[in-house]
C-alpha cells in the first residue's frame, strides 16, 4: 500500500515544482533587442569610414564621416545634439576638408591636452593637393589646420590612418596605409610613419617593416600578442595579412601569420577584441569577399580558427555588447542581421538591422549616442547617397558601465590602455569578467567611441582595473553599475 500511495504524492510534488518554475520564468524579464534607423544629413555619396568621439566635452559622442567617390568632396561632421538628433557642422568646425576625397581618419589627442584632434587621410589629387591633413582642437570643438612639415612633404593615396604610441614615450604617433591592393601595389610604394616630437611636430620614419609592409585598406592598432606594446595589423587584398610586431622600442618586425596559426586572409579589415572573456585579444578577418573568419587566441600566444561567416556585407566586422549581457556581439557593416555571442566566443545570427537602401556599405563603429546605456552604431555606405546611424532600442536590458580614460600624460582616450572589470573585490588573481583595449581604429576605417562600454548583465557592483601603456595601474573598487566613470 505504501508503494501505491507514493506515486500520487510524487506527481503532486512535480506539478508544484513545475508550476513554481513556470511562474518564476514569467516574472523574469527578458531583454528585448531592436534597432531603428535614425540616420539623416546631407545626401552625398562616398561614405567609407565612421569615427566617433566627443569633441566638445558635452558628454555626447559626435560622428565624423570621410567621403570619397569622385571629384572634390567635403567630409561630414555630425554634431550630436542629444535625443538622437545630429546637425552637420563640418564647415563651421573647420574640418570639412574639401579635397579629392578621404577614406580614413582618426580622432586622437596629439598634444595631450585632453581633447581630440583629427588626422584625415587624403586619397586623390583634384588640384587642391593630396597631402594628409592634421587639425588641432582649440579647446571648444573647433579646429585649426596645422601643417606639419613631415606630413605635408608626402603625397600618397592614403587609405587608413591610425594613431598610437609606437615608442611608448607618452604621445601618439601616426601610421598611414598607402593604397588599397597590398601586395599587388607598386613595389616601391611605402606607407607613412610619423613620430610625434611634440607641439604638432613630426619626424618621418623611413625604412623598416612598418613603412615597407604591403598594406592595403584598413589598419588596427592593437597589442595582439599581449606583451604591453602596440602592434599594427593591416589588411592586404592580394596577399597574406600584415602582422607588424612591435619590439617595445618602436621598431617593427613582420611576423608570418602562418606561424601564429592564421591561415585566412583579410582583404579589407582586421578587428581585435576579447570575445571569449579570457583576457586575451582575438581576431576577426574580413573583407569585401563576403567572408569573415574568427580566430581565438590560445595558450602559447598563437591563434586557432574558431568560426567562419559567409554571405556577409561590408568591409569589416565590429564588436560591441549590444544586449548588455556581458559578452561582445558581432555586426558586419551593412549586414541585415547581428550575430549574438553565447558567452564563449561562438556567434549565431540574431535579429534584423534596418539598412534598407544600402548599396555599398564599408565601415562600422559603435557608440552610446543617446547615453541610455546601450550601444548604437554608424555605417559608412559609399554609393547609397546616405550613411546610416542605427539606434539600439534595447528594453529590459542588463546593467552597464562606461569608462572614460585619460592617460597619466593627460591624453584623452589613453589609446593602448587595457581596462578589465571583475566581480567586486576579485581582481587579485581572479579572472576578469571582460576586457577592453583602447584603440584609434579597427577593421576597415572604424573608430569606436573612446569611452569604453561594458554590459554587466545582472551585476550591480564591479571592480575596474586599468593598465595604461606606461605601466601605470589604477583600480577602482565597488563601482556601481549604470554610470560613466572617469579614470583617473
């Protein structure tokens, strides 16, 4: 009899547990991810890159869009007015840069005064001169052009520009990619390398692997090998990717990608980010071929191929935690869908992105344009007579944290710094929840907002550790979620 009575009792317990679990599931809010196309502005062809930074210290990221297709074109500067509203002010700010056209640019604090100056590459000579342009922020988001002799003396078909401290002396140097084919470009063609001597004076560096690398299209400044100095990764449409390893003193060595386990090519862009939250930078290779290839960094400093993507759009993929769940998601410029990260660096197709009318999307970059705690993004499209600003309308999302960096030398953005977040009190020997590297450009002509964004999921308090390029380490304990902190 006892055995016969146990079954109904067990059934009742199962029903009760199931009911409780079902009720708990109903009470838990699920994040709802959706996007809106809010782009507006002059209807001009020629968008390639997208560069975000707050240039007037109003805590709203502004957007620069270099244009080139044919003939004389101004570049566009969209001043963020808040609430998702942008006003084109390139002429008013002194950075319209009417010339034969520009591919790449970078916001960068070249004089360590705490605001963002601008380097803008010029590609074709329309009679106005093909020299690249350097603009100094006079302190209120307005610019004057300075003409460094070393930069003005070169006339190259410049594609990408990155700004990074190559010799670890505390200021930002410049690297420009010349032309677009890479290995198939003329054999005597050279990249542009300029060492910052202070006060907007530069010395051209000739010779060496950085100048002679067969680079074409995009470039990324990143410490891919984790040794504390900044290396350069550059695309190559007609040959192997360029991996230019810094010797720690500003000298560079060309490293064979095969020796690192990298078998695929990157025709247009290489993006680095920690996609599996192990504290190491992983690599995404992409280009106009419609393919992307993800490599994870493994023990021994090498990389292993983890995933390939086909039928993608754009010239690059970019990473950002779009759903605030604590891992980086992936978006290929102009694609109709995003790819969501499962937390281990494995990506699967997510929801649609409204890019109706796209014709030739190129670069993508991320920023929280409306300060609501989720990441939005901009896309440059060469032939659509418009560019795209995509607002993230995430609802019921996880917590977040944004970190604004200033280097010990006073440099806005502190390019090259690594910022890690930990469980509160967990940085002493513990594994980070996530890591971000500050960069001037990634992929193909994309500059994310230098204010770093972290999704925190359900965490309310974390610990933040920043290691600056000069070795300075700063830790902030018991940092509350859903705010922007400035370090130092």
